[in-house]
C-alpha cells in the first residue's frame, strides 16, 4: 500500500489534475524522494467513525526540495520568487501570493509572522523553510 497524503484544501484541483505541487512543513515528509508513489486523498485524518478515505489520485514524486517559503525551483539550480504560476501549480491560483503566504503560515503553526503584517510576510518569505513536493499523475 502506498503512503497517503491529504489534499483537503485543493480537492477540485487534484480531480482536475492541475495541482502538481504542494508545500508542507519542513519537519514532515523527510524521507520522500523522486520516484516514490503516493495516493492523494480528500482527508487522511480526523474522519468520523466508520468513514473511509476518499482516494483522489495516484502520483509519482518528481522532485522534493527544502527551500524558503517565498521561492520555487524554476530550472536547474535556479530559484524564482513565489508567483501566480506557482500558485496555479499548488491548486490555489484563486489566491494572491500574500493570501497564500498567510494561509500557509497559519495552517502550519507560524502565526507569529502573520501578526507582523506585510513586514512579517516579507520576512517569512525568506526565513521560513518548507518542503516543496512536486508530482506527476499516474493516470495520464
């Protein structure tokens, strides 16, 4: 059985096969490597008694990077600032970059940065690390 990853905030993008990237807390998914396979599910934990996980897709990991929250790998050995195209890959293209940063920081326990306003967001882009996971869908 493959490992499972929850995509509860981006279910529609996974179903549409447009989500190809996720950012997770730097302390998680440490042993994930290119070539590994995952099953993406609607919700992995906190299900009511008797409920089952809803499988969305099977994927193969293409790249795993530990990097600053405000960056993404845009080519061999090149990093680019977080932009709208990267948010589309996250399945969250309806958010602005700042809205995404606030949502990610709050949902991963970094609320102290959000309380500092735009100055805090600017600092978080360069000081908070995340694990960026990129995949391809196995069903074509």
